[in-house]
C-alpha cells in the first residue's frame, strides 16, 4: 500500500474507466477511497468536474453522477474526469465543514500530506488530479439557508488573458447569472490554486440547498452548455428556463456589497433574487428576539443594485450576512 495519494485507474485508458482516488490515512481517519470516473476520447480539452466540496450542497454530486450516465455516448473528444464527491465525510454528515477536524475543504488548498483529513484530501486532489486538467468545473450550491439564482462564478484574476477566458467559460453555462465575486475570504480556495497555475476554473452555484427536480434540470443544462462550448459535446447551448424566463446577465460584487444583520434575531426577506433595487428600498426586516418590546429593524439597499442572494428566513446573529447585492459589470467603454 502506498503512503502517497494515488489513483487506482489509468486515466490514459480509452473510453470509460472507473476507480478511486486514494487519500492516505492518518491519526484521525483511515484511508479514504473517493470514486473517480474517466471518460477518455483522445485529443482535446482536459476537464475535471468535482462536486461535494461542501457537504451540505448536494446538487453538485447528483449532477456529477447524472453526467456519468449520458456523457460516454455524447462526448466526441478530449478527456473528462469526474469526482462526484470531494469530501465524503462532510457529505455523509450534511455539513459544510468536515466533522472530524472542523475544516472547510475549500479553504485549505493545496493541503498538506501530513495534515488532518481535510488537508490530506486537498493534497491528494492538488497533486494527483489537478495536474491532469486544463479546465475545472466545481459544482456547488449556496447553502440551505439562502436563496441564490443558478449562477456560474469566478473571482477577479490579475492575468487579464486568463480572466477573459474564465469569464467566457462562465458565461457559456448560460445560467441566469454570471458573477465576478470579489470576495475577501479566498485563502486556500480550490479555484485560486487552479487559477494561479493558469487553469480555467468555474464554480457553479445553485442556492437553496433543497434538491428539486427543476433546479437539477437547470443545473445539468448549464453544465451541458459549458461542455458544448468546450467542444466536448456536439449541440447548441440554450438558456434554461428560470422563473418563466430564459436569460442571463453578468454582474460583479465586492465585499462591501454584503448586507449584515444589525442585531440578533429572525430575518424576514422582503425581496427576491434578481430583483432590481434602488437606494433605500426595503431588502428585509430583522425581528430582534431579546425582548418582546424590541422594534423590528429595516434593512435597506445602500444604492442602485441587483439582489443576488438573500437569506431565506432564518435566525441570524449580529453582523451575520442576510443579503448580497451586485451591479452590472463595468466595461472599458463605461
């Protein structure tokens, strides 16, 4: 048995092969075997698709497994590697973080070979699978307490050529929202590691955390559109139907666009995702619970913007995020 992470399959084997990514054991957890599927049709793009980065975001693993069902017949060239569940310990516990060490897998890349189990998973993916791909799709959803539209997201990238390629790939999903997310908490993220290596990385998000037939259909259609754009699958991409519309828009958001609760209480949303708002419009109401006489507190838009995420009615702590707004992306001609 090898003490180094490794694959039990040969990715160069033509056609469909199945095996595992072996994550070595440690003091906290014995060896893990993560199922891996390889679909090799020869020369062409090299794509890695992952799901289950966060254990309470279940659409990604389901969509990844759906791809395995139809992609062998549809794929025309190139190689697609599918790892449906990056963090099985978190998925089994329906937890964002790994229960054993409390770590968020998407904040520990590139990981550590001698680290805790979450760090060892990141190390195995970074060393074994990431070098095999030029493009990565990481399939997320926004979490069980949020409403968030189907979206393909990326972060600002200093390399303008890579930024253009990544944004083009994100827009190719043809989801209702393409988002450039200037987010302050990026240390250790999977996409930052890949982009630092010059790879195109798109994070697909679908909020709500509830696995429904309609949401899965939109998610799968978006991934198929991206596969068509890459040239891996024949066909013509189409905008999926979302709330009686077929459309997409590209927005950008910054850390200051996160609206936070002024106190502990219950948040009542008063708008929906993709609503356009102007300064002073009501976003939601915070109902403090520390006394029966505490007055509700209005949370209002700070300027003209578009609501892209909103807490779906939840108990919140003071300074906890309750909404996220964004604006249309500025171009060089604006």
